[in-house]
C-alpha cells in the first residue's frame, strides 16, 4: 500500500516543498556555495532533512551576525557549530551529486 505522499497529487510547487523555511536561509547557503546553486535548489526541493540542516545553519549564522552571543566561549561554540553544519551541508551536496552520477 503506498504512503500518503506517494498518492498522485500532481507536481508540487517549489514554495510548497520548501514549506515555511525562510527565504533568507536559502539565500545564506546560496551565498556560501554560489557555484552549487542549482544543486542546492534541487536538494532543497527533494529533501526535508537537508532543509532542516539549512535552517539550522541559517539560525546559527543569524545568531553570530546579530552578536547575540555575548561571551567569547559562546561565540566560539556557535562558530564551531556553524563550521560543522557547513561541513554537513557540503557532504550532503557531494553525496547527492555522486548519487546522480552513477
């Protein structure tokens, strides 16, 4: 028996697939990886897990940019988190491209 998502409901619009993710988070990763914009857009449209990852990265970036992090240890923690998220995003994109090449 097919899942509800498998029922033929017609093509989804990009805005439906991205759900409520703020466009500013998409813009942040477009700026981070401008050479991979088309791949980013495809993965964002196809993967909820990737959208969650991008949203986490966007929130972390905003916190650092707004300097809501008052202490140096907190700033280091957010910077380390953002770096880890960047690595995860890049790995996710790499895995996606590799899966399409085979």
